[in-house]
C-alpha cells in the first residue's frame, strides 16, 4: 500500500449497484404462505456500492463506477448513494437497461439474510472513457466481478498505475481469472472457491500459485485467515450480538480499502480494523443505521 495520502483517501469502486428491498421477518414463509414483515427498508445495494458507502462513511472520497442507465429504479439507487457521500459514474448513461432489484429477507432472531436478485456478471457495459484517469488518481481500487468489461479495465489500469487493487471475491465468476492476472489483493468469502478447489486452503494455494500477492479469507464469526509474502496467519473477529448480516462482507471490503489507503501498512492492522467495522455492521438492524454508530473521528462530517 502507498503511504498515507495527504488528504482524504480516494477509492474507486467498480461493480454492481442494485436496489435492495429488505424485509425483517420472524421466520421464512412456507410455500404459498403470506407473512407480514416486522420492518421494511429500501436502499442501494450491491458489493461495490456497499463497499463505497462504507469507505465514504469512514471519511474517504468514494467513486462508484457502475452501469445504471435510465430505468426509473436507477434514480432511487443513485440518490441513496449520493446521499451517503458516493460519487456515481454511470457507464450506461442514456441507455435503457434493467437495474437489478434484490429481494432480501433478514430473520429477526439470527440476523441471517437471504437474497434473490439479478446480477451483472454477464453485463457488456463498456468502460467509461475517464476510467483510466479515475484509477490513476485513486489510492485504492476495488472490483467485485460484476460488469466484467469495466472491472478488467480498472484492474489493468490499477496495475499500470501501481495503484493497489482489491478484488471482492464473494463467489467465483467467469471474469475472476482475468482479474487475478493483474495481481490484486483477493479478499474472499469463506464460500469462495477457485475451479477444482474443495476448501478455502486449496483456494488460497491456487491463488498464490497464480501470482496473487495477498489472499484474505473471511468466515463470519470465525477468524479471518490471510496469506501474504510467504507468511500466513489469522485475525480474531470481535464478538457481537448479531442482528443483521446483510452487507457485512461488503462493509469489510470497504473498510479494508479505507484503512489500507489511509496508511495502515501492516496487513493484520487492515484486517483487524475491517473486522471491527464488519462486526459493528452486524450488530445494528437496517442497511444504513449502523453508519451512525461509527467512531466520531472516522465519520465524514456533513
């Protein structure tokens, strides 16, 4: 990672933005059953979008590069992101395309979430002309594997400009092989598997063998495991009362990017800080209320 920037760290986040419609429920409905939710929330979602919101809330300058277009839903997504300090660069401006809408259920007793949504793994949206300059002026870039043409262009530009690049590896996507070639940090969920790998350890070994310098694998409440520069280890996750796990991984990624760009040189320091943020997110109900609980000196002042 670079030394701490003189001003607010700047992050460019490339990938999916959705509209999340979230219902908090006592238990999942049975077949053909209708139930009444205890609470409802509507917010922008998606891995890159949520990471950008976290980065901005911590005090960073966040730019999201995605593809929204002129669908009426796009205005709802864009307005929520802008309200939370994220600049949106729309690679599909002026075009008509469906914006993914996620149907999310969160079980009240456990905080576990279920998500049904479209995604943008097969998107053909082209990279905006300004992408190279955006990346070159950033302190960190995150790519989530959605809108793959844009993602590969961003990873390539980051490698050329020697800007740290982080890949949010929630699940294997066809574009992952192309992203790995540009030697990013791979920050993976515990369920992420490279082709042919049957465990997190085998996945880490495969990524390291392909030249990835740093692999981080989260596991919910289990310790975060890491491999980097021939060393490996784990970081304990703070224990909290889990109320809502939606977007916790995205919060981890956004915080990992923020603390690295803000000058946390040691990998374990970045992981510890990101784990605290993800744990905080899990402890608060709703997609945005947790942001108000961030330490005062870390929040962007408005």
